[in-house]
């Protein structure tokens, strides 16, 4: 078995590095690019030297990590070169299996959505495998996604778009909240470096506690909210501002955009070259 990663950008490089860290040898990984000017840097960062698309076999897993806007051009480039039993694993946001099957003229297509945590092998990845996949083919997909961190299989493909909005974009929501907390810390006199470290450790401690205790987010929130206390005062401001509604609308907007990206890719998208 060989993992052929099409796209040597940020995501493709992260996947290659994760696979190496999981125990796969560099000989079992191919990293495909069209921008050879960065080969030395990518090789230095990942341990895999990028190159052109190799001759593919039925035992290969082809992982697609280019931008969703490039799906149409990618499909045209790969069409006719995929062996019938080879597994294609798409990590392109919003691009449906039906669209890829048509563009690639290939039926063995699965989807996955890793997130930022993949950089440190702590990804929250969802993946979907069509019922037509054999047990062995599904295990190949699982091997790739679990090399990046934790992974959850979903039973319906459309849930990948939901996961894109929740987990794919999720780190940005957490960082935005961290920005606001840090800004107040600075405004009230805590030095910049200390303010950042204080907020970072607060987030880290909350996550660590949740993992050990098993409490839900709501349960932990209630535990640290004393009646008429400081936390209650902050949460009351958020309640009056209907912050919960705004945040949910924002995440739904991300979901809707994920669906739109799929439509854009089916129409042809942009002519940019991210691979």
C-alpha cells in the first residue's frame, strides 16, 4: 500500500508528516505538487520530497488536499489515471462524492475533514465511507485519518459539511474568543505576554478538566458560575446580547458556505493552482 497525497500545500504537508509520525515509511508516501520551487522546503518540513504524480496501482490511496475551488481542474488532471480499485480520499471542503465521482470518472471515493489539530496529531476528523467500500478499503481510509489524531465516522455524507463548520472552522471560533478575553486582560493592566499565557492556560486547563471529568460543557459552566458572582455577571451580559443566537448563526453561515463551495467546485471554480 502507498499513500499518494495530491497537493503539497499546508494540508498535504501536514498529512505527510502525520503519516510518517504514525510509523509509515517515506517510501510508502508520495507527495504530488506542481510547484517544484518549494520542494526543498517541503522535504525539510515533512521528510517527504514532492514530485510528479507516480504511476498508480489498485493498492494505492490517493488523498486529495487541494483547495475545493480547484476540484474541477484536479479532476481533469487525474481522470483516466486512477486504477479501478484504488481508493480516493478527498479532504476538500464542500466537494461531494457525486461531483468527484463524475469529475474523476472513478467510483471509490470517500471524504474526510481534518482540522488544525492535525499539525500536532490532535485533529478532530470526521470521515464518510460509502457503503460500496469493502472492509479493507475502509480500513485504509481509517488509517490515514487516524494518523492525524482522533476521528469519527459519520453515516451520512452531508454531515461532513456540518463537521467542516464545527470542527474545521472551530479553532478560529475558539481563538476569536481567546482574543477578546486577552484584550480585556491587557486593557486592565496585565502585560501582553502574561495576558496571552494566562488565557492560553485557562483554555488548556478547561479542556484537560473536561477530558478527565467527563462533564459536558453546560455542566462545567454551571459549576463555575456562582449565584451573583463574577461569572454570572459576565454570562448575563452575553444572555442580554443574545450571544448564543449570534454564535449559532455564525456557525450555520460556515456550514452554508461549505455547501456553496461544493456547488462552486461542480461549476468549475477558480483557475488557481494550489497543488
